[in-house]
């Protein structure tokens, strides 16, 4: 049993690495394992029947009809020589016996395991309504194919439930195709959970400028079908009824951790807790040495953000964390690296490129340091306890690395650098207007989930079986 | 495409206009799996990207543009 004696070298030569989750994080981790000289057996387990594919184009090019939903396969960095178990969900984990249980009953033994099971779209809360023809979600390639076919059929009106990033990108694609859209958002503005109310107000203007029927402070109370089981209309919390041929539920994501219930890992609705080296914690808050975590399903402490555990549903995080996890899987203790990636993401909607670095929801205040909100072209810097904690740009992405360095060096907030095109005295901070975190909203891309899993305030709640 | 890296220099849209297009001033649209007849265009686009945001693989073996080979990402 190569890993039992803790010998990374033995594992590297002859071990069995099992990667559960065959999407971006799983693929990049597998490639990194091979890149770093892992010569053992590699098994890739994925619940979807498809080879690893890229998801960002699904809510953009694919919905616009420019790219087929099956045409977003991820480019490979190298050949893997792996055994692929696709269309096979992992259903359980036996930590003591080092075995992953599969849906078909088969068991796969591992020496070292990487958990990269990601998230899935949060389904509509009422099952019978979710089953109506015309009620859709968007997460997988198959979801995107279904939604693209729907849009090809020229629906008279689409209802988008939730104005986070996914919901807003779907809305944007519909409008670009000339399809009428109503958006129902529980919060006061689109993107408010991720970027706050000040920037959210600009997102709301974008919706209005593109002819979206945007309804904020509204929830959908029921979806109603006709006798044939087709969606007919939605009932809204303001008492009105809206006729729609399709409803896209864009209420964020659910982490795929149910299969780990009872395994003894610190896994729950907020993800699988791991250390900065991507090693999973068990329920006692003790780090394991042969189970690693990467991607959307991981939550790990970040030194730049007070060692708070962060869950990042970001494309770039999946890549960076997978690389660190794989490196650490084949490296002895002193050579292991921490995952210190600066959170970053992008979104294209209504012809605007929205980018972010850092953790905007930690910011209490923001300052517009370039451009202006009125032009919808700007860079906003977010502050937390007197330092720069995040930056968000609308069509100002080229300057983002500069703000990234401010975050990494804990530069003071409000920023004190000289600006050539601004009034003297520096930018004036204003409240960033994040909603009360106790109120649910949609589409935060960073979840702050407390400190160490062993801390008293954090309670382990096993997933409902 | 690593659009975290992309800074909208639009070199790819000049080199491979059938594959890459600016959508607005800064957002980039691209064809994720362009046909083999676009190979030369795409390789030129990948080579000309100032921030090396384009990763290319063709059937018959992965090909990584120079500079992106380490996979180090900001």
C-alpha cells in the first residue's frame, strides 16, 4: 500500500490516483499529476457521460446559437493514459478502506483521492412544478442544449428566475436573439449578492437599456402548467401573474457532497473543507493525508482574507486549485505548496465585460477609481478594514492586474495613489450596499463560510439522504 | 480560453476572425472547437496573444502555445 508509509515517491511511481469529478478541476488535476511525473494508475470518475468540457460558453455562445452545446470540449494539455469511468456517479466513500463506491455497486480502491465533484444547478423548489415542460436550469452541456433548442423555437416570453451571473447571461442572450424576457430577482438589483447594490444598480440599468422586464424585490411563488404539462404562467409575490413559454431557474448552485455523507469527511452543504494545501479535513477538523479537494466543491482558508474559509465558484480557481492539489498529491511534505490564488472571475453580458478580483462581498465600502458608473465603464475598488479587498471592472479589465496587486499587498483603502484625471483628494468611498447576508439572494460567486471546521460556531450538518 | 487572463487586445480577432470576435468593446466571443481548416489561423491567434490566454489542442496530440506550457495562471 504505497501511500500508507507516507512515501510520496512510492505513490508517484506505483500508486493509484482516483479523481472523482471529470470536469475542469478534475481534468487539470489529472494533467498536472502526469506533468509532475506520476507514473501510477489514474482513474477518472464522472457522473456525466461526456468528456470534460468547458462551461463558460454554455451561457453565452451556445445560447446565441453560435456554438453547439457539445462543441465546448476542454483542450487537453497532455495525454493522460487514464481509465475513464464516465456516466458513473460516485455514491460513497470508505475512508478507512480507501474505497470509492460507484452507482453500479462497483468499488474503486485508491491510494490518493481527489474530490472535484463541483456543483449542480439548484433545482426549482417544488418538484411537480420543476417537472413542467418549459422549466429549465443551466449548468451542464445537456441543460444548455435543451435551453438553446427552446430559444430556437422562438418562445413568446422567457422568465428568468434569479439575476445572478448565470441568470443575467441567459437574459442577455435572450435579448440579443430578440426574445422577450422577464427577470424575477428577490434582491434589490441584479448581481447584488456578488457585487453589491452600487454596481448592481448599473447592472439594472443594463437590463433596462436592453429592454428586459426586470422585477426586483419579487419572488416567484408558483409555476403553473396547462393540462398537457407545459408551463403556462408564473405567479409572482406581488400578486401578479406572468405568461411565459419557458422559465429558467437560475438560483445558484448546490455543492455535490451528498455522496460523502457519513464518510467522516468535513463535507456538507457548504462544500468539503480542506487546508490551504487542498488536503480534506475530517469531521473533527483533523487534516487527512490521502484525500484532496479542488474546485467549486472545496472550501479552504485563505491567508489574504483572514484565513476565512472561501468557497469559490470560479473557473480560474478550479484550474489553480487543481494544480496545487495534484502537485501536493505527489510531493513530500516540505515540497507541498499552498493554494494562494487571488479570486478572479469574468462575465460577459449585454456586450459588457465584467471582471473581478478579490472578494467583493467582504467590502463594506467602494470607490470608483476609473471611469464612471454613469458611463457603465469603470473600475471600482472595494475596502475592508482600511485595506483594498476587491476590485470590479466594467469594460476596464486591462487595469485589473494592478488592483490585484493592491489586494495582494494589503494596500490602504481608500486608495492613495495619484490619479491624473481625478479631482485632488482621492476617490471618495461610498457604502457598497451589500444586502444583509442573512437574506438569501442569488448568484454570489464567493461564499464566506466561517473559520476552521473544528470551531464551535461551525456545526457539521450531514446532507439529507 | 482563459478569460481571466484576457485583456481585450483583440489580436486573436485580427488573426483568426472566423474564430474570435469582440462582442462589445471588451468581451470576447469565440468558437471553442473550430474546424481543422482554421488550424493555421488559430495557431497564429494563440501565438499573437500578448497575455497567452489561448490554449490549443488539435486531434493527434495536445499542442500548447509557448509560454502557457507551465500552466501557471495569475
